[in-house]
C-alpha cells in the first residue's frame, strides 16, 4: 500500500476558537465552518490551487445560540445551521459566498439540536 501525504496549500486562515462543523457548497466553491459560538466562518476555495481565502463579511453572526451542525442543500442555494436552540436557514450568494439569513428563519427543532443533514433538492 502506498502512503499518501497531505500538502499545505496557501497560508493559514482564521477559523475561530472551537471548530465544530464544516461543509462545502455543492460546487466546492465555498466552505463554511461553525465554532460552537455565535459565528459561521466562510471561505472561498480556489479550485485550481485549493487555497482558501476569507469571504468578505466573514465571520457571519448567528442570531442566538452556539453554532454547531451545518449543511448545504443540494441546489447550492441554501445553508442550514443547528445552533443548539433551533434551526436557521441562510441563502448563499453564488458570486461571492456571502450568507443572508432567510426571512422565514428560524425553524423549530425540538430541544438542543446539535447536527443536521439535508437531502434531496430544496425548492
């Protein structure tokens, strides 16, 4: 069996103090990370080099609770977050990865949701 090694590309980027969850959009253009606090960090990925750079406006604030589980929907238009109190929905701006909270958000999610997954296509 051949050993595989990872190689660091680009420089280190800020990422908060307590990383919890991470996801990418469907195209692999943006990556989002929660920090078990009131933030979501967003990064743009250069698909030719793999280098990550901070998205303008990142970190994005979470209205309440600790940001934990995170998932992008298969359409690439939306991002969902479990924040230990409820579920939150965000739209993803395709051109720059910026997050905007949905007007219908938050959503009831029982007691202390920690993680989530999204399947199918959100319309």
